[in-house]
């Protein structure tokens, strides 16, 4: 039976997207920003209102809740993150709904020069007749991952309102700081308490991801020699010049996000800050394989060493920190959660897409910590920028897939 979740999903995403909950990599707090509590506390109240059990906001900033089992089966987790990306303005989001999209260019009321064109997006062109949600042109929308939040909340409310639906215990988790790689701490796997889980944090309808990038972040710090420029001859060592040399020496025609796709990894400079006396360069390193990731780290170190050799009076350091690892390394040992999701897609006539994701999710880290967690689509498109949009009907498909998945999990136990 197909249920109509369109209006509930639309209402939820519009309500959630209007709440500023951007994370901040420079903050040491957990969550990294106080404003994320606006989303977290709202979810606690809504979960309690529609009867979820064991609702709590942990001291590490994760909302947990339970939908009690109505049949035997493995406990299954569903996760989504409440923070939005720091890469673009996320304050004052004004979500808007375009009913029954007519297939023409989409323009934005607060930024008339911005255009979302079906000529440049075959996926958008395929959504004629759907209800689309965008922002107003000056902010991102935040469907990454408030669409996932809306889907998980709609799933939970429906299961609680319909106890005749057979399913095992469902555990819900809403995490902060996913966008800055800090959404999953060491405590979460135990507190979640599931056999396997799913993040709702994917793109095109049918996307079931069980392979992600492996990721490191790097920080290069450069200390020059500071002196008044009027008396600087043969004394000044300009840290900004050395930073520029490092940037120029790193690959630019290859191995950058804008020159790679498919299974190719990259080195990406995200920030440069400082001045003539001290500079800091922040980078992220990405590859699907660990040896490729290590090679990119080695390349960065060698570039720093080479520039250091040109100016021994400077001090250049390069520190590399692990972020997450390709979930495939663990999931390929037991594909049960992946196979369930693929079967649920097919049950709704949705062709599964298993292309590796050029990014990561909370599931990457959870899988590494022992909870197999592939990623399920939400429909989100053009995330982290002002052209972000999503189809309400894609969100509804994701909700249906999750409902079918949990029923299949219960049926498998009954058949055994």
C-alpha cells in the first residue's frame, strides 16, 4: 500500500530548514554551535509528542529515541544530522515550495541573477510535476540533512501511529556536527544499540551507498621572520610568499576537486589565513583507497619540505589528522543491510544506484566503529550552495523504502 507522506514531509522540511543550525569547525564545543540545540530540542519535543520512547538528548549532543518493536528482528537504526554546512550562508533561510514544477527555469526571489536550469540538470528535468523546495537565493536550503531529519521523523511517527505494521525495534539518532566530521563519537555505537543502521543523507532517488571516500584533514603552518618592511632587506621572511609557493607547487591541473570525478581522489585547499609573519593553510585529502590517501598526504609533506628547503629561516609544519574511512572495508564482510535496502528499493520499482559517494556520512564513521551503516537517498541536490533543491516526492519515496525495509527485516526472521 502506498501512503501519501508528501504534505507531512513538505511541512517538516520547510519548518526545519528555516532554523539556523550551521556547524563551525573552529569551535571546540560539542555541538560546535549553540544554535544546533534549536533543532535538537525541537526534535526532542516532537518525538515525545508523538509517543517515541527513551527520548534523550545526550551530553555529546545527539538526540536518541526508540520506536518499540512489533515483531522479532534485528534492532535497526536510522540517523540524520541536524547541522548545515559551513561553506555557504545558512542564516535566514527562507524555504519556498514550487508546486507541480512545470519544467522551466527556476529563479530565486532574493537573487534574480541566479537560475536553476533543467537544461543543465537532467535530474531536474525529470522532476516535472513534482513539488520542489528551494531557498530564496541568498542561502543554502539545508536539505542536507534536514530532508533526512524530516524523513526519519515521518517514518517514526507513522510506525508509532500504526502498531499493526510489523517491524523490529527501531532506534533513532539525530547528530550534530556531521558537516565538520564530528557527528559520531566513541559512545554512540553502544548508546544506539543496533545490529545495523542507515543514514538518510543521500542524493538521487534509488541511491544506496555502501562505499565512501576515506578522508584526512591537514593543517600547514608557516612562521616567517617579521620585521619593519622599510628595513627588511635580507631579514624579512614573508610567510605569505611561502604559502603561495606551497599552493603553486601542489597539483592544480589534476588532483583537485574541480579536475576529478569517479573514483579519483583529490587534495583540496579549504582555507588560508594569516599575513606576512604567519600563515595557516587548511586542506582536506580524499581517496577511495587507503594507499591513495596516504600518497596524497606524502605529497603534501614533500611539497612543504621542498618549500622549507628554499628558506631555512622559516618554520613550516604539516600535520595530518584522520577523519573517516571508506565504509566498504567493513560492509563488504556482511552486506545484509545493503541487500535489505536494495530489495526495498526494487519493491517500489525504484532502480537502485550503488555508485560510490564522493564524500562521507556519519555512516562512514559508525561503520568503522562496528555498526554497519550504509546511506539511503533523500533526493537532495546541489547541496552546500544557493542552488540547492529537493523533490518532495523523492523524500516520500525514501520514506516508503525505509518502511518496506523494516518490514522485510521482520519478515526474514519470521521465515527463519
